[in-house]
């Protein structure tokens, strides 16, 4: 009768099976079912270094980079096709609702969907920031992955190739010669250096082979170009997130506040416009004055492409139109007295429309006048219609003749007169300087890449035949003793083949000159 000891740990020890401690002491590793007992405990934990390598491999994947570039292209298309608004407008509930109401006339039932996806402010939405961040990381990973390769090709190039390489190289050339190997290599080195090649000796075939390259440092152009894309992406995000773009309607002779904690006010001193024979605007110009308190800090005539610049802000001429001077009183006390720009038109074009919020109330006032030259609108010429709204509800509507007051919603409204207003677009772009820097880096990087192409060339001197006698053989039976062979693996075969042909021709002339001078061969 036998006893089965397979399930008894003591038996294994008795039979001389080494314990784990004994194995560790001798440097061996034991694994059970593929697990490494020296690895991390818990089975599900991943080393931080391995997680980093996985993330790194993910971002330098060409597939991931291509997908992210396509995502950027999709956002660019959306930004072109879908009406966009600024982040400031979207962040203000009242302005957002007003924008969505206008957007619903165009997009209908799709408006809530587009709004929820952030496509009305595509370039300041969270998904866009995610795509931009991932694309920047992808570019950075690809650049980081390429830097060691660029370093190796500059400091430790691949010098040695097998003899059969010269039979299969994309670009090939050869020069027959009777010169000895040392003379042939010296002549080859001189010719290559004249063509601005760096020449290195093949230590694995000394006295027989050379390696030459040109512009090995030019890979820095790729690095600079990649970094420029990151800078440009960052500049775009900075501009979209922190830039200011706001339209100001400034009545001629009136003043508006610039806002944004600047303490500045903008006054339109004058406005003039000229037209073509067909009645189209040819030029319009505003004389603007920028003040801080009582101090005039800037003054200039402003055209479309000639903005007023001050303190990082630019004031561009964009449009012009008519405004209505409106005065509102409550119990005989004036609460509002400004020129209201009539920036919109009714659907039939017969009326000009403007709006303002009534101070101290939750009321919105819409001002409607007859459009210039039109007598078929709902408002008589020389009068103004005041429509009072609380949210979406119209509270009242009254027509006031010029200079006469009408009472509505507990206030007295007076239409005093018409005047012109000038439309000014105010911009501040903190990302502009970075956009210029990124663009300059891109030009520099691409110029280096295309102007200083990386070229490699391998050279080998092969013996064709050993002379049977020391006397030179002449006539039809003469054969060169050696062959200087060239090989390259450049992608642009046509251009490099021409360069190689020039090198071969120059070397042939160099060797002929050596023979003519009686150099030993």
C-alpha cells in the first residue's frame, strides 16, 4: 500500500524541492500560472511607470493623432456652419435666452440639442478644450518620441552597412579607379567635404568604407514646427477663453462706457460716410475719443482697417445707422436719457428697431421708428413706438410723437430726435502675441526642414581584380583594379540621384587629376 504525498507540502520539502526563500537567495524567479511572485501584490494594481508608458504610447500613436486632427477639422466646420456667440454672451442667462430665441428661427427643434452640445460656442466648449488638450499632448508625445532618434542620427549615426547594401540601395553610383584604397578614400572624402558632407570612417571596415551625411542637425526643424503647433493651439485657447470682442453702438456726439474695469469712456466726435454712384457705401469714418475721467488718452479717425489702439484694446469701425434720443422719467425724475441705437430692422425692412433695459425695473423697452425713406411702416414718420416687455410678455405699447411724452408702465417716455450712431467693434486678444510667436516658429521650423534636407551616403572601395604583374596593363585588356561604390536610401530619389551624379562626376575628375599629376596609385 502506498501513500500519496502530492498534496503534502512537507513531502516536497523532504524530497529536496527548493523553497521560495532558497530560490530568491540564488537569484532565480518562480512563477505560478504566469504570475510573478516578486511583482505588485493585489493582482489588479499597475505600476505607475507602466501606466505612464501606456499613456505615452497612446498619445504618440499616429492613429490617435489622425483622429484628433479630424476632430479639430469637424469643430472648424461646425464653427463655420453654426451661428456662434461669445462665451460672455453664453454665460449671461438673459443674453443666452435672447440668442437661443433668434437661433430657434433658423435651427428649429435642433436648437436645444446644439445648445446642450455647446456648438453655439464651439471654440469655448468643454469638448473642444478636451480635443485641443489631447491634440497638444499627442504632438508633444510624437516630438518627444522623435528627439532620441534625431539625437542618434546626429551624434551616433548608422555608419556601417553590409556589402550587399550597394546592390539594393535606391540611389547608387560607382567610379572605377586604379588608385590604392587609401588614395581612393582620401579623394572621396575631399569631394564629399566640398559638397558640405560630414565624413566619418567606418570602424568596422577601416581603410575600405566611409559614411557621409549632410544637415544631420536639420531634424530640429521638425521639433520647432511641432512645438509651434502647440503654441498656436494654446494661443487659440487663450484668445477664445480670455479675449474680448464686443460691439459698441456709439451715438454721434454721445459717449458709452468701455467697461471691463478699464475706467474708459468712448465718445464719437463725428461721423461721415461716402457712397458710390450705385449707392453703396464707399467709405465711412468715425473720429473717436477715448477718455479716462477728464483725461483724453487717445483720439483718432477710425476706419474699417485703421483701428484706434490703446491699452491692449482695438476699436474697429464696423457699421453705422440711426439712433433715437429717448428720455424716461418717473414721477418727474429723469431715470434714463440716452441715444438708443436702432441696430435691427423689421422683417419687411420698413421699420428700424432698438432696445434698452429700463433702470431699476425688470422691464425691457423696444423702440421702433420708420426706416429711412420708408412711409409704409406701422410707425408714422416723426414718431416712435415704445413697446414694454416683462420677459416674454408685452406689457404695453404706445406711439409718441417727437417731443411729446406718453405714459406707460408708470413711466413717461419721450422721443426727442433722431441722430446717427457708429458701430464700433472693441477687441482685446491676449493670445495674439502667442499666435505670432507660434506662426514665426512654424515658418522657421518648416524653412529648416525644407531648405536643409537630411542626406546620407555610404561609400565602399571594392577590389575588382588583383594585377598579376606590377607593370600596368594598357589597351583593350586593361581593367580597373578597384571600384568606389556609393549607396543611399533617400526617399526623394530623383533629387538625390542628381546630387549623387554630381558627386560621382566630381570624384571621377578628382581621380583623373591625381593620375595626371603622377600621384602614386
